[in-house]
């Protein structure tokens, strides 16, 4: 499959002590091929039931292309959790901490009772996903499903244990000796 083959070839760079893999789905670099994006979206559509969903939710920035593609396939609108505040009524601030960064995110456009699917590019430490889940719960949304394209590290297990929500992924990887390895 294109996703697994492209992961095996992607470069790995150091961000402090963190071995960061650079990939079109997670970074938009070097080029996001339509066939790869289509494959990822079709694989998500096979494992997530979108039939009773009001909104697709994703975090800025690398979930946007995934949410856009899924929105086009399903006709379900999407909400982007942004990195800056707009000060809109009902805006929910979210503090997120990952293995290589931390900062504030902001949720707009979610109402109490909204049925949502969370879509993200990668889960590694789980910090961003926990923050998103907590914010959506505060807004009164019903989380129907969560899917991340790439799983790395223990983040999925951490999120599931802390929140009780199951997370679906398409591929599990690790970085060994400067290379991405499919598990």
C-alpha cells in the first residue's frame, strides 16, 4: 500500500531528542500526492461509521487535508481546532503538549449534542488528543469515533486509558536507527 511504502522512505530528523519523521500526510512535505490522500481517506471510510455524524473535527494544521477529503466523500462539514483565538462566543481554549511542542489551541463551531468524529494525522504521545477530547466533552459534543492515520509510541494506549475512548489507526510505526519501521 502507498501509505506504508511512503513511510518506509521518508526522512527522519532530530527535534531535540525526538526523532521526527517527515511525511506528506503528517507534514505536507515533500508533496501530498492525490493517490496517497485518496488511499488514506478510503481506508478511514472502511473503519469509521460516518452515518450518524454531524461534524468531522481535526486539529490545525496537518489534519486539515484529511478532514477536507473525508468531508468531500461524506458531505459532512468539518471543524478545525485552530492555533489562535478568534474570541468568538463559545470558543474553548485547549492546552496541548506533545513530545516536541506545547501550546494553546482553540475550538469553535461545536455545539452541545453535536455528534463528531475526530480525525488526525498521527498519534505519538497522546497529548494533543487528550486535550481535544476534553475540550469536546466540555462543549457537550458526543464523540462517535476517533481515527489517526499513523500510530507511533504509546500515545494510543495512554489516551484510551485516560479517556476511555478507543482510537483507530491505519498503520503503526517506530523510528529505529534513523528509519521508519512498520510494526
